[in-house]
C-alpha cells in the first residue's frame, strides 16, 4: 500500500497552503484533488480580492492561485500531487484512506497525518422545477465561463444578492452574458456595497424581498417566475415572468465534511460558519489526533483566511511529526495567528469570531 | 461551439480540439477539459434521466459532488462528466435510469 507522511485532501487555497508549509519543513506530502486542476474556488475568481494587504488584497483571485502554484513547484521534491483523484473514505480501524483516480482506478493510502481541506458545497433552495438543467450553482457557472471559457447561457436570473451573487453577476456581464435581474429574499443587499454599485451601474435590477416562485420548462429552463414576499416571507401576490435560460443559485455554501464525520471527529452545528464543522484546537487539530482541518471545510469564510488556516494546519502537522525547530514553528504560528486575528477583526469579522468560539477547544491533551 | 470570444481579464488556454460522439452525433471539444463543459459548449444541457420520474438532469455543481451530471461514457455508467476529462473518440451517452455496471466475475 502507498504510504505518506501527510495527506492533504483538497488543493484549494487552504490545501495548497497546508501542503507548502508542511513540505517546507521536510515532511513528505501527498496532495489530492478531485478536480482536473488545482486551485479550488480561487482559479474562478477574476475580481480583485478584498481583505488585508498581508493576504494579497487587491490581487485577482486566479493570480493568487498562480503564486501558490509557484510555491508548490519550489517544493515539488516533497509534494506529490494528484488531480482528478477523489478521496472517498476514511477507515477508522486502521487509518487507511480510499481514493479513486478518475472513475474506476481505486487505491488505498496510509498517511501518518491528514489535513482535510475539502472546501464547500453549494446550497439549493426548493421551488417547482428546480431540477431542470439550467438551474446551476454559482460555482458551476463560474467554472464554465472562467475556467473553460464556455458561454453558460444567454439570459440569467441570479438568486441571492450576497457577495457571490453580485460578483458572479458582474463576471457574467464581463463574459458578455445578459443578467436579467437579481432576486434577494431579504430586504437588504447582503454583499459589499462596491459590488452592488457595479452591477446596478450596468443596469441590472436587484429585486429585494423577492424569490423564485418556479422555473418554467420541460427539458430545461425556458423562463422563471419571481414573486414578491412580505416580512414573514409569505407571497404578496405580485409576480413577474422573466425570459431566462439560466437560474443561477447563489444562496450560500455549506462546509464539505463527510470525511470528518467518517473519521469520527467531534462535530458541531454552527450557523455562523454555515453548517456542521469539526471542533478544533487553536492549530486546527480536530478531536482525531491525526486529522487537521482548514479553509471552508472548517467554516465558510474567505480565501484569505483559508490560506492562513492552511499554513497553521501544516505547521500543526509538522510539529506533531517532530520536524523543525520548535522555536521556529512557534514563531511562525504566532505570526499566522496574528494575521488571522487581523482578518477577523472589527465589525465584519464578528460573526466568524462568534462561530469559531462555538467550536473551539483550548487543547485536546487535557 | 458557444465559447467566450473576448474577455477583459482572462485569456483561455484550450487543449487540442478532438472529436467525440454524444448519443451517436459527432461533436468537437477540447481534450482534457470536462466532458460536461464540452457538451454545454455544443448546446447539450440534458445529461441523464432519473430512474423513476424520468426527469431530465444536467450540470449543477461542477465539482463532482451532486451526481446530477452522471452519463454513460465508453459504456461505463455513472461517470461524473463535470470532472472527467474529454478524450479523442469518446462515446458519451445520455444515462437513462441507474445504469448497468458490467461485472466480470
Ligand atoms: C464568487 C466568489 C467570490 C469570492 N471572493 C472572495 C474574495 O474576494 N476574497 C476572499 O478572500 N475570498 C473570496 N471567495 C471565497 C474563496 O474562494 C473561498 O473561501 C476559498 O476558495 C476556500 O478555500 P478552500 O481551500 O477551503 O476551498 P476550495 O477553494 O473550495 O477548495 C477545495 C478543494 O477540495 C477539493 N475536494 C473536495 N472534496 C474532495 C475529496 N473528497 N477528494 C479530493 N479533493 C476534494 C475540491 O475539488 C477543491 O479543489 C469567493 C468565493 C466565491 C465563490
Ligand atoms: S455537476 Fe455535480 S457531480 Fe457533476
């Protein structure tokens, strides 16, 4: 059976950072991602990132990914990378991990330590005909247009006016696709004002207190009916039919945590982090002594914090494996913790801080 | 193919153009890119039919997590076409029902 010191599951910003950090101390790392390319959500982001300068604010998402790929390359003698390779299971009895390369080449790996950086999954909302092709997650629309250059459709209804809904609307327009409107169930825009202003300037109506009533179509989406709702989310009777071929759902993400459940990690439901997450200590170790977690899988946040968490998890792993000088590791950890605190500071970080407090433990060793 | 021709920020690097078939109809797509993306560029949106209610399903998550894009590829059912790379001469078919796995026992 294949053996490795550190298995990193997921090659998004969190996993890449964990792999790079662990390899920088000489640990042998295996990085696996189910997608055809590394980079996770990051390679789909064409806009300039917000956040702190330390975490490369002002740089476009896919450019940040390129910087991480460069660092990965510099460490390549210590990092073995697999793409199109899905980690499908964890066996508690012997710590063996099952994987599938492509769709039919199964194999097993026995790692000493694991970092779970599996990112997030898109939420879906119920409405008649939501199964029709043409009802796509915002991530899927981004993949089509920003990674593969495929026109996702002609006319789009965006559902959700949070940052993702606003940013993807703008990206659609950059790709030459018409955004017919954005519906938002709340009575205010959830995303940042700058993003909302950009799409409004381009003439896209944002319908607050509106939701999708149904998708129209037989084999695929040929239209949508939107409806107004009151404070109690009940329909007011005001409806509008829109001529669209894509209904893009940007109604939130939830952490991908199946493998953590399988491994028996202690989990908590934390609404502020958008779902079930693993309880963790300060250095991202879960209740399972060989498993760490980082990034959106540990709670929906941002790429900037995902990268720092990945670095912290990577350090936690090398420390447990006995690599590196303890003072050096401690020094780096302190720096990363400061950067995280910075990212989560102020009013915008309040919700995340609350959420993290709900699933943090002082230490597992007590 | 419905491809984005001009983008203010991105430059697309495509692989080699190859021919594959969808339900017997020859189509073109880029080698190494997801089968589902190639189909979408060719205007194909329905990838399978559900076992009981025979409802159409297509692309949804694009990250291999939702099962919506399962198709029969070179005779193998339940292939996640959103993360399976396209190859020259692939035989891609609409999946009806659960798909039959051929077992050599
Ligand atoms: C439209 C949009 C705009 C955004 N804008 C910003 C912004 O301006 N600033 C910012 O900081 N953040 C932004 N983000 C958020 C950011 O992209 C994510 O928070 C970040 O990508 C999370 O990183 P991650 O590594 O945890 O997960 P992901 O990037 O989701 O990566 C997870 C990886 O794990 C892989 N994987 C999952 N399960 C398995 C498995 N079982 N086996 C193998 N591989 C697996 C996936 O294929 C994926 O590549 C934005 C997100 C979106 C969608
Ligand atoms: S679209 Fe979700 S698994 Fe392929």
